[in-house]
């Protein structure tokens, strides 16, 4: 306690030192050191006037520093560009170059992640194009997969348009309409199997299409469209890949039928002679006045020749 008094307030510490039971030599040393310390502190302490001057100088220095420091001014807001319809990778790069912080999310109800920005297209943006926003504002892009139509609003399901009907249209107009519907893989061929499709067939007319008009396609980028064409002012065939100029059918060679031979009447017995006469029995032969009958005579037959000697109905 005495030592603390000697340091903090030397006069009191010196009094307490001499009232203590310290040895005389120790009291003298403590008194001398405390006195020196007291005189040093007393000599270095500023007067009241000096304290006022020092405080005034400090305030002045702060004011001068504040006046010399440049005032921070906020940049004025500006109109947000229109990024809709752009590839997401390009939109992100353009927004970043303009000082914005780009974000993105699936514009459909699926909420799919955008792993490859080049496969997505911007449908909506927040803030919208033309809105005033700070240069360092955040822009959130609502996107769909490349080749898919945008939904009616952010977060809704996509309503896929039906395949357009392009029959009777020129190939050029039909391909343009198909492409605007997201159907970009288009193949053309001739509707007639015996007509070659030229390299430039833009003005040829569509006769058949696959898929048919009105069909719904949920993944248009995966569908191949086939358009069968005919030359202008050439009628479409009744069926796809029919022949425009078929070969004439071969003329049939008339066939002459073989003559039908007259039937040959075989004799009942090789010994019977052919003839038109016939007698039931020998009485009939005798009644006809033809008895006797010899082998070879008309009407002779073995049934009338009982003894087989070649003479029938002997008298």
C-alpha cells in the first residue's frame, strides 16, 4: 500500500513511509525516489490552457481531414437491357460485363438445374427490360431448355404447340414454319419414286408430311420431320412414292387354243367291225335280211357268233 501511494501520490506516500517501521536507510531511498517521480510528473503535465489548445487542435485536424476526404457519391440507376430470347451463357456474360450479378432458374414447374448454360434460353428476367436499377443490381433469368417453347408465365408448365400443317405449302415456307415451332431437323424427298429431288427445291410443294399436322410433340429437338415434295404445277400422287410415269403394261400375246380332236369310239371287241348297224339278236338280223353276217360286216359282233367261226346268224 505504501509503495502504491509513493507512485500514485508521492506526498502521501512519503508521510506513510516515515510512519512505517521500515529501516531508516530504506525510508530515505523511498523518499528520494518518490520525490523525483513526483517532480517529473508535475513538470510534464500540461497546464489547463495547453489542454484547451491541444483539444482545439485535435478538433481542427478532424475537420480538415473530413473536408479533404472525397465525398462518396452513388452512381445513378440505369435502364436494364433486354436479355430475353438470348442463350443463357451469352446473357450471363453480357449482364456481368454491364456490372450486374446474374442468377438463373428453370422457368417451368420442373425447377431443373442449369448445368450447361449454353443449352438454355432466357424467357423472362427480373428486373424486366427497361426497368431502372442500380448498376450492381442482381438480375434473375427464368430459362427453358434450348428448343422448347416458353411457358405463359414464370413457373407454369409448357404448353407444346401442335405440329403445323404444311401440305400445299412450298418447302421454303413449310421449313420456316416448322423451325418457328421448334422442329429444326427437317428432311425432304420426292413424293414420286421415279422423280429425283433437285438440290434446290425451295419452291417445290409439300404433298405429304410426317409427323402429321396437329400432332403434339413434347421434345421437338428430337423429332425428324419428313416432307415429301412435288415439282411446281405437278399434281401430288394418290399415294406416297407412287410413279409419275409408270412403264406401260406389256401387250399380251393372244394364244390359239389347240383343236379339240373328235372322240374316237373304241370298238367293244377287236374282232368287231366298226359300223352304224346294230342288231339285238339274230332274229333281227334275219328280219333285216342281213343273215348271215361275216366278220367285218356292219352289225357283226361276237355276241351273235356263237361258235366263233367268223359267221354270225347262220341260216
